[in-house]
């Protein structure tokens, strides 16, 4: 969430940033509305403080009059104090309403894009930050897309998943389940080796956690909601893990804070029909390893570079052809200031599949969560938060199956052999 003080001081920067996201004049009015409401909040606070000070002074005088036997003057002042107290109640009620209205506006305003974010409104405007790395495999005649391979090799059953739950919930089995578990263990081990502390967080969160990371109210319609308990299934481990430090004041020497977690992720997004959402390309439940860092504001973009290198190293060891995109303003998530997407090339589908997003949120999440630290001068300021997929398994599995298919079977990358216990999957 943006700070009103920042909007007031750097209004042109805020407006230009929101225009980069594709905001029109009607939405841009939120900025003036937020500033006006905050001005009213300050005016109410000042008036209320003055009245409270006056009440304190008059109350002391009331006691003096009664002690000296001047009851008439005492009662007159007492009546005046009662009237002033009624006024403070009115001001406090107005203050609550103004704060509520202000929060409702602030929750609608996304983060301001970093200067590096390219101009554009759709994914077609994203900038290729690093072009194709690795060789696109030359597949044998009759090579198939992963949705056919998983049936041929009996690795994942979408029909049984639909029977148990519904469409978009895959059931992994046999060597498909073993490959999934191997990837999870491999990604976690690599994160731990890189200094990340592993967590196993709850897979269900309360609304405060959803608001803290910016998932609510922005992604309310895409999250599974448990109405009876007022809880949400997590769309990513970013939500519970980052909220570990909600309402926490850190010390400057606590940085960097590095956390990782494996969780299933739940998303209601339905998507369109066709190959782009077929098979594992888009599902309602998928597994992901998330890396999260809480960083000093002066160091967060160095940290972002480190996280990019970490994800890149995973794709190199898996021997998958990949590229890195820098997302344009219109394709950024609500909370992000700068995001890089990793895509792997699917040789069977002949298209790119997104497998990771790595983002710096700067102070947007920490302001919502009141995640702060004390600097060397003893002053309190907001920390920066970052996160990244390392990696999202559904499309990684799809690309591994498609790119490594041979006439003899599906070859497993060498780095996974200690985890799978096999080097090839045969029919």
C-alpha cells in the first residue's frame, strides 16, 4: 500500500507510474481523493487534540471551584466540559469513517512501477531481458504434448482428479508422483544451500494475511474462500511466509531475512479454452517452492539480482531452454514494483511456458503489514519485501516431459537422478 505522505510529496511520480499501468483519468482521481481524506483526517485529529487539552484544563478548574465552594461556577464549567466531550465523540466517529473511506481507496491503488519497467499494457509489450539460453531439443517424429504423454506413461490422471474434486485438479501417480516429489526436494535443497530457512506454513490464511501481501482485495475473485470460517486457501506460499513478519519491528542487523517454503497453491482462475490452458498449462491446484526475502531498502535490488541468478541456476541444471522477460507496466501484479518472468520453451507445443516470477515489492507490502526496522539512527522505517517462484512445478513437469521424450522413453535430467532413483521413464 502506498503511503499518503509519498503521494503528497511525489504526486507527479505517482500519477506517471499509474499511467504506465494503464490507469485512466477516472482512476487517477483516487490520488486526489486519498490526499483530501488524509488532510481531513489530520484536521480532525488536530481539532480533537485541542478539545481534549481544553477538557483537561477545564476539568482541573472545575475541581478548584468546588473545593472553594463556588458551586455555581463549577457546575457551569462542568456543563461546558460535558458539551466538549460530546464534540470529541462526534469527531472520533467522523475520524473512524474518514479512515475507513481512506483505507478503501488506498486498497484500490497498486504499487508504483520502478523506472526500469517498460511501457505497455499487455504481455505482448513485455521486454526480453535475456533471450533464449540453452538449446531447443530436436524431437523425434511423432513427439507428443505432455497431456498425451502423461496418459501414455500413466503419470497423471486428470479424469480421476475431476472425479475426486473437479476439473483442473490433477492426480499424480506412480513415477509421475515420484518425479513431482523429486523436484520438490531438489528445489528445497537448492534454496537451503543458498541460505534460505525452510518453513512449512499453513495452507489457509485469514483476511489480514491476504491484505498484507496485496492478494486482497485485488485477487479476491481468484482465491478459494471458506465463508463459514472467513479464511482463504493460499494462492502461493508468499502470503503466509511474508506475513510471518507482519507487525514486527526488526533490527538493521537482522537483514537479510531469507525464507523458503513448499506448498500447494490454489487458484480459481478458469482461463480460456484451447492448448494454452490444456493439461498442466493451467490448473486450479499446483505445487510450488517459493523463496522470500525481507531486505534493507538500500540492498533490495541487489537481492533481486541474487534471486534471479538462483532461479536461473535451477533451469540451467535442469537443462531446460529458457528466457527472462521484464514485465511491462500493464502486466505487473498489483503489489509489484518490478517483476521478471522466467519462461521455458516447450518443444512439443512450440511455445513458451511461464515457470517463475521474481518480484521486488519495495515498501508496498511492508506498509500494509507494518513490517519495519530501526535504522542506525534509531528511526523506524519500512523494509522491502521480495519473492520468487523457485520453481512452479506444473509447467516445469510439462516442459521436462515434452523436451526429454525419446523413442525409448522420457529421459530424466542428471541432477534429478539422486532424487528420482531412475534415469528414464518407460511405458
